[in-house]
C-alpha cells in the first residue's frame, strides 16, 4: 500500500483507520453483502424504516464554516477546529502533561457539537479511563460526564440538547444520558452483536447506529430514542462506520467496506436509494455541512470536503494526521 497509508496505520491505531485490517481479511472477489442471522432479522421488524417525520428547517445559506476534528499532534491526539475553507487550525484540548510516558498517548476522539454550537462533547482517556467529556467551543470549562468505572465513547446530542447518546463498555451497547451525565439508561442490547457510532436525527425521533453481528458483518440500523422499534436500514456488509444525518433528515452518509477499500456512501432514511460517493479506499467519518450542500470526511487520515453529490473533492489539511470532522451547526 501507499507509504502514506502505512504512516496512518502506525499512528492511528485507535482511530477508524484500523478498519484497514478488515479489508485485508476479505476474500478477493467475494461479495461483501451478507444475510443477517435469523434471530437478528426477527428482532428488526418492529417498525418500518419508511416512516418519515416532518423535516426540520434547513438554512438556505451556510452561516457557519467551522469544523472540529481530531489531530495527532506532538505525541497525543487533540481536538482542533478550523474553517471549512482552509487556513490555520486552532487547538482546543490542552497538551498532555510533560511527564506522560512516551508509550501512553493521550487520546481525544469523536467531537460532537451541541445543537447551539456552544459546546463540544468528545471522548477522552485524559484521566486514565475512556469517558465522555464536554467543553465550551473555545476549549475551556471541560468536565467529565461518564462515571470512572465505565468506558464511554462516540457521543451524539439530541436536537433539544437535553440528552446525549453514546456507546458504553467493552461489549459496545448504546446508552442515553442527560446532557449533565445523569440518568444513563440502556438503549440497545442484542445477543451476539455490538452497537456503535450513534447519530441522533435532526428531528429527534430516531437514532442511527452501526450493528456488528458476529460472523455476519455490519449494517446501519435505526432505533427510537426510547429503545423501541429497531429496524435495519442497509444490508450487512464486511464493515460499516460513522453514520451522519443530512440536515433535513432525509438521508444518511456513512463509510462502508466494499471488499477493496472504504468509501463514502449515502442512503435514504427509508433504506432506499443507496449510492456510493467515493471509492478511494480509506474514506471515513462523513459529516454534512449545516446547509446540506457539502460533506467533510477523512481520507487516509487527512480532511477533505466535497459537494454532497460526491463531486468537487478537495483537500482541507496537509502534512498532518487528522480525522473525525464535525461541522459546527448553525448558531
């Protein structure tokens, strides 16, 4: 593989690029679309994915150009922000202590803006255990929401900013808690499956996530915020990562393994109209702009932006290790 990919794999072992290993394990020329286990299929018919609530208002003009993201910087992972038009990036999370052992790289991941754009939720192991944190948009007033006895990651806010959904534990189950960290409750649990990468819909009635079934693969699912009515949105394939809703709630973008690499795909919220936007090989973590006209994503651990139809792809960052972009919402 390209020298750049080798560098990415070496430095981002804990970031989504580890999915390269899945590609290497796929049989050459084999189909990556797989049938779900019988029991799993029976569990996913509680409600139809074709149900569409009213769409939220979407601004006709972009009013925010700020993107938060993760950068590997001076031996640790940190949250940065920059303009979607390019330019200098600003570090938001503090540098790790100078006496931190060289083998222990402080880890920050999965920045998620609050609906009003004033706060950022993210995952970090800065105090020894992976948990959900929230900080102001300027990086100040950081506080931990997760108990120190658990491991939480991948936060996503409800549209009213009252709740945060996230992944908890080594067995990867979805939970929902209040935005202050109280009243955490189980959202999904399925024997033989892991649930990751939750994404709350713009109108607030659905949460998209990735279900990984042992011996089957991964697929996009939807579930109600109370945990009822899970339904499968896409066929099972070798690997799926990072769903993101379009601002009007009509589509989801995500990364999927095709057997030859990972590309950005889009599917309608009823499971129809699946299409591939990119097939570069190492494309992950798509994120829609507030006006729905552009998508930011990471390619080989470098940030890119493209039109929402997959055209006009251009590089946003160079010479750095960057991932998990998150577009600041309209203020």
